[in-house]
């Protein structure tokens, strides 16, 4: 779902919200290549003004990230996923660019009270009491929304909002492709606004429910329970009788699909209210800045008021590493092998296993402290890099509205600190007296999690997955403020490293091939082998069986694998 915003005779950017797990540098690179081979969009978009943000559904095809760690579960790099995502982004941006017209933008904000909870509340409580006292909840309940209307007719063009909740209403037993709760909310909104009968993805009105600081935020609002006893899990470690495998979060529905529907519907209903009542005009300068920074060794001054033990001395981020609690998973998807969250100690057996991959140096152990290093991914380069090192940061502006796009899952308080410090920098730099700042998570690349310095100390899943060490958040904030100051001074482009390399020839794919497909001699794809029953009563399940191809042989981008059509007796048409 792409939105192109242009200030006439000036600057332009595209914000794309995609129902996939996260942004990926490989996908961004290919999408830009496609846009710049199209004569209509050639030279218009680059890393600076194209933002691709994942909604963070956990039920989308994998294998599109160019680093080893996130290719393991998909048996390597999957060219089909990578190419399909990039082509879909290209087509969405190209269509948005081709159909842009004079428009008005207005904003609104309001609370969605009953759609998220904090899945690591004990870590959140480690943040300073004075800081926590500024907020009524341990998750962000606010939805911030943009409304796009045709400047001449006032007709709706689109809606884009940011709200913090994980795409894990569907748990890790689900094997169906789905946009989860945010995808369902978008579907409901577009069905409500577009003409009746419009096929999803073909309507002129586009509604996107984008990701924000959702790192520690779960849609499983009924809490965590032990699957064997039905009792609540241990709050600190998220375990049942000392083991993590049985502890799981529960959504509000009768099953996970019903929970996805409920959480998605709650977001949709509130978004529709905010959209209908949006009156605050967003107008003025369109601008953007972008930078690539090496977070494996970034040194910077830590301010006294950072909330991270600041002493005005320099601190340094670390090469990427995963802690023990990474393997424990979360209450949205428990891990295996008896790893538990909130682990600050190591295990001799797993130390030996991880040392076979890469034994961390004394300097790395000290840099990552108190994280017990399970996977020293930042220092492994065989068969190619296991994790990102050079990561992007992006700032987009429409008048008083600022979007800070980060390649990570920020926790609730990490996102609050980022927004507050960016807003303060914007005001001090004279860009806006009263800015609105939103955080667009999981954008353009995947650099895992970002927890606060204090949350990092407990080493729950989010802290264990904050790969660049305890000062990662402050490093992001430091560079975000730099982009703000560059925008204010007119410095363009901002200082940056070159874009990271991506060599598809190095990628390994171990998935069995599927190219050959047949339904047999004398038979045809699409043949109905079992017809549905002639008459049914309300509530009955209607079943039909078809001869089908392997769906990987035709991804049907922009189309669908299945439509359900209703015959209109009065018109004689389907």
C-alpha cells in the first residue's frame, strides 16, 4: 500500500506499508532498480525518499532477508519471495506516482484502548519511575492517522495510520499466509470505503495500518497461561514449571483466527472514527534525509539526560550478538531447548555450541554486558554475513508532521524516547513549533530489536535481541537528531556510508525445487472434481474440490488465488 507525497515543483517521497514481516535491504535495492528502469519513475526515487515499512505480520512468506540468521527457517534465501515483494512494491509506488493529484492531508489521533498489552512488563518497570509517570500505560495506546482527500471533490483517496501492536494474533502453528490483525483492519477499511464488490487490492481507496514501536507489544490481551495447567505463567521468566515451551499468550477470541479478527476490527473501527473526524490540516514543506551508519562500532557522546546512565563520555555500539533469551522466544511464540527469558547467565553446553560458530572476544563480551552471548552473529561471515552491521535511518517531513523510519522493533519506551528527542530537536532547530512525530518501525532493513538501556539489563527477549548492545537506542537517537539538524541547516545529502552490498549469487537455497507440475494426462488445471452441494442452509460449510497447481509457479501478484462470487438474480450477473 503506497502513498506518494509531493510538494509541487519541489520534493517527493513514497511511504509503503507492506503486509510482510519487516523491511529488507535486498527488497529495497531491487524495488529501486525496477523503479529506475521504468521511464515514468526513472530518477525519481532513491534510498533517501523511498520508505518500505513492514506491518510485521508473522504469517508472510520468508527467505527475503539477505543475512543467514533469518534464512535458517526458510531453508535459505528464497528468490521467489524476494522478487515478488520487490515487484509488488515497485508496482504500488509506480501506480501511486502515476495517479497522484492535487490533494489535502489532514491528521487526527486517538486511543485504541483494547487491542494491545505489554508482553515484557517487568523489563518496562526498570525504566525510571519519573519517565514512566509521564504515561498512563505501559504500551502506546494512541493511533496517529493521516487522511488523504482529493483537493477538488473532497473524495477520499486514502488513509494511513501508525499503531503499536505485534502481528502475532496468529501464532506459530499457523501455516496460512495472512496479514494478521493489521492486514485484516486494512481489508475492512478498504471494503467499507470502496464500492461494493471491489476485489481487495483493486480499489482506488488505499488504507494502511502501519507498524510503530511494537517491540514489546502483544495483541494477545488476555495474558499468558500455561498450556498444560491453564494457570498464569511465571511473570518474570514467562515459564511454566521452569520451562518456556508451554507458556503462551491468549487473544480475546475463541481461537487465533477469531482473535486476529477481533484485534483487527478494533483497530479498524477506531481508525474509521478518527478518519471521519480528521480536521487538522497537514501542509507545508516536504523534505527528507537518510543515512547509512555502521552500528557494529559507532562511537558517540552520551548525554547526561539520556536515561541510559549518561556521563557525557563517549560510548560505542557493538558487533551484533543474540543473547540466550533470544532462543527462548516470546509469549507470542515460545522457543525451544529450555532457554528462558530474563537470563543473565550462560550454559556450558550452549557456550560450546555457539563457540563453534564464533567465539566472542573479551572486548565483545564486555561491550554486550550483561547479555550472555549465545550467537555472536556480527562477527560471522561464512557462508556470508549472519546479521546486518550497516543500518539505515530515515526522516520524512510534511510540514509539522515528521516520520522517523527505523530498521528495528523499538520497545514502547524506546519509541517514546525517540519521538520525544526528535520532537525536541525539531523545535530547537526551528523546523516546527508544535511537531507531530511518528515512528515507522521495521523500515528498509531488519536490524532486530531496540530496547532501552534499562530494559536491556533484564535480558528478556527484546533485550537479548537488541543486537548492537546496551547503547543501541541512544545511537539511533543521536543519528536521528543529526538528520533533523541537517534538514534545518539545508545540508543535503546527510553524511552517510555507501549502501550495503547485496550479492544474490552468494545466497544459498536448500528448498526442494517445485518447477515441474502436472494434474495428469487429459486433465486440466481448474477442473472441479467435487462439486458443492446443490442447496445449503445458513451456517453450513460449502465445499468444492479443484485440480490445482503449485501456487509457487504463479504468484498471481495483484490478483488472487480464490474469489467467492455471488449471483445477482435481478441483474443476471455474478
